[in-house]
């Protein structure tokens, strides 16, 4: 899921040589790490050669640029990423790799919706493809978390995989922003498009990789966090022929019979105000939130999520899948009191008409993965509580007879959004290094055939300092 991006950012601009860096006030880039577009004339050879011959199949528009730096250490300066798109997803002190020259292709596929304003295009189904000069033979494909755009994974995922030599591609999923539910004609259309767009991009990116390096990728890995993790699960269930494996970072679970967002968010909206008010009802409210799946010990995270995410998330996704609940009102009434008309705090998914459950069934997961999958999820996640999400999905995979293809690591002290680690460094650990550890587990699994460490709860290291937790995550103990 990942908290939605709710603040509109200015469109990305192509900066001429010598222009002031984009978002210089937001991100400090060492002078040695800055990058500007390199000369793109193929006659110059080197990493700029044959750029004009790169064509993204079925793209309605594309623009290819040679860059001396593909990571955010350079793309912030050149305008080839959007810091607002990945704001709040990673710890402030996460190191940024440098030294990855290559080609970046930005563009979009045909689409009728216009929520994505990047590059001033006002066109959805935007994508980014990055092709490093020093290629390791692999391709990583990602869908974005929440309702964010194609650059949302740049700091958490793209920087690291590019530094390891992978080509990288990401999509905006075909619709963005808090009004994403307006896309499509029927309930569930907008979310169903996410899956179609990642499939489309994977096929196109594999072709572009072959054009650039004169051979297809030796391995294609799907990864993503939250809604991006949901896409990984869905792709490995429905299009395993396109991938060799996947790494699922706290993917969203959709099941027509529940649990899903619409079963555990309403109890939070209903009971949290009594918990926050204190008094005789506070203890009963706390127990009600625990019963809904919000873990004991996560209470310190509840005020933040109530203020920013629970209400908005419930209303957006309920509108997408059950627009008839509130009639002509669009996406409900913010922070309505239980008992008021069509209040999302009173929403009862189980009691809703069959067509609502059919809409969820369109996007539902089955657990029938066809390729190796590693899942990581934090035990203190209070946006997608682990007992209502990845614990359930792991059982679904086992029940589908695919348990041998799955490893599941429950990360003690991890929460949904790593930026909260900066606020609570003594209570939380970042999931970025655990995602990277899971990624290397998948690499070894594919390269050697050795079974990874068994699924387990990974304990919080005793007396570990924040700097260590930011760089290490042992999944085998």
C-alpha cells in the first residue's frame, strides 16, 4: 500500500547544461556525484552509442538520454527523477551509490487518463527504463507503491540494483494520485490496470534490453513494496513465464473473502478516536484494534497513521471497489463519526452486495505462484497489519501447493514506511536492508539452486545501533 503521495509536485523538467539543480534545497548531492546528460551523438561511441536505435515496443512517446549517473546521486540534478515521488519511503541517512553511467528512457504507453504530470506530459502509463553501461545480464522490473509515480522506487530499489549492474524498469501503473479511482468504467478497473501495465512494461523492457546489449536478459526479477509487492505476487501467479523470481516487500493482499484493506481499516477508524480520548472506553478500543489485526506494541504508531493514512486509504480504495456505498459522494466524508450517514468508519465489507465482492475478486490473489518468491514484512506494520496480510498470503501459497517456491521473513521491528525509523530509532528497524538481503537470497537461489534459509521471524538484534541496522539484515537467524 505505502502511504499515498498527497502533495502535488511540479512537473519534472529537462535541465539544460549549466542549469540550477532540480530540488537542490531538498537533496544535497556531492559535487563528485553530480551527473549531466552526456553527448548523445552515436558517432561519439562509448555509452552513448546506438541510443537512437532503442525503441520501446508499443510506446506512444519516448525520450532517451545518455547520463553519466543513473542513480539519484545524479538524476536529481539532471531532472531524471522526482524526489517528491520517493519522499518519505526511506531513512534519511540511506547511502546513495554512485558511478553508474548509462542510458535512461522515459516515455508512456497509450492511455486515456492524465493524472501523471511528470515531464509536463499529463499522460498516464508513464515508464522509466535505465540501462547501465556495466550490465550484469539481469533486468529488474518494478511497480510503484501507493498511488505514486514511476520514480517512487528510485531511492529504495533502483539505486541499489543499478549499482549491482541490473537494468531497471518501472511503471506508474496507469493511474496515480488520490483520485486514481476515477480511472476506468467499472469498480476495480483502476487496480486491474496496474497488473496489465506491469506485464506490458516487462515485455517491452526485455525487448529494449536485447536491443541495447544484443542479447535478452539472462534473468528477469520482479520486485516492489506495498502495492508494488502486490504486483509481484500477481505477476508470479498469472505471468510466471516472464520472470525468473520475485521479491515482495510487504505486498498488499486482496482476497474477495477477506482479509483485505476494507476489512481491517474500518475498525481502526471506528475505535481509534476512543483510544486517543482516553477514559473508560480507551482500553476497550485498544483491544478492538488488536482484534482487528493491529499488533500489540504498535500503539506508538497509531496517532501518525490515523492522522495521515487510515482514513484516506479506506476512502480511496472503497471508492474504487464499492462506489455505491456513499451514493453520489465521491470517496466518502473525511473523518466522519460512526453512525453518520455512509460513514467509512461503519463500513462492513462482509455485508456489502455480491457485486462488491466480485470487483475485489477481479484483482484477488490466489497463492498459485509459478516462480520463486521471497516476501519480507515488518511485524509492526500498521497500514497493512502482518497478521491480516503476509501471514495470510504465506498460508495461501502453502495451501496452493507452492510452498517450496516461497520464503517468508517476518522482520521484527519493521513498519510499513522506513522514514518512520528516523522518528522512532529506538523502536523500529528499516526494511531496506532486509529487502536487499532477500534480493541476494533470490540471486543465490537462481544461481546455485540452493534452498534459501527457511521462513522465519527475524528478531531485532540486541543493542544494534541505527547505523548497523541501516546496512545489515541477517535472514538466516
